[in-house]
């Protein structure tokens, strides 16, 4: 009974992956959308979207309308494809964790910080960007001059991955087993070396 409860709980963790995926998709849409928006574009009130002009809700809607999915296939967005693929794979692994084994699923999420190391730097910058959004608003510079997706979406994914790593129910990463196997291999290797030298 507990195994079924654990599997059900682990499947529900996929909601965290979905939340992170939504942040990633929004960041991609806004970044590509503003890249396709000319500097002289104005909103319905005539407010410009120049380099340092504060963005309004209308401006964000213009950015979303200007998003072109074909632009996502450019090589410069390969890292975004990797992030999207990791979200899809992570969600699938959670749904099939009972069949695949918790240890493998746990290792998948444990390795995400290595795939997205810039998330740690992004985590330092994103609070200031979010604060700026609510105090003075964002401008084009906020999207263009920094790696916006790395700063806004990757920290969310790495945080979600670490959270899932610790929330998953079932066996751990197996470090004790790896440590024991390594220790035995070193002992055997040392004995083999000593015997060969004799």
C-alpha cells in the first residue's frame, strides 16, 4: 500500500515540473518576441518600446504577438531546446518512476544543476530583476543585455529539480553503495598493484 502511495506522491511532483516549464516557455516567448519587435514600436497609448523605455502590459502583449516559433529553431536557442527536453523527460520520469526505479529518477534531477550551471548566477540576479519589475518596471535592456532566459527560467528549473530530488519517496542516490564499491575496487587494485610489483 505504501508503495502505491509513494508512486502517487511522486507522480504529483510533475506539477512542479509543469510550473517550471510554464516559466521557461513564458521567458522564451518574451525574449524572442522582444527580439522581433522594432525599437520604434508603440503601444495603444503611443508609449514607445525603445531601449530604456519602461514596458507596459500592452508592450508585453505586443512581445507575445511578435513571438515567432520558427526563431526557436535557430542554433542560438539550442540551450532552450535542451531545457524544454529536460522538462519533458523529467515529467515523464516522474510518471513512470515506479517502473523505472526511483534511484534513476533521483539521479536525473540531481544532475540538472550540472546541465544548467548558470542558474546559480541567475539566482543571484533574478531577485533584483523581479524587484525592479514591481518597482520601476522592466525595459528592453532587461531582456536584451542579459541572458534573460538563464536568469529568469533556469534558476526555477534547478530549484524545482533540487526540491524534487529531496521530496521523492523511495531509495536515495545510493552513495553508500557507490562508496563501498569504490573502496573495494581500490583495495583490489592496490593488492593487484602490490602483487605485480613483487
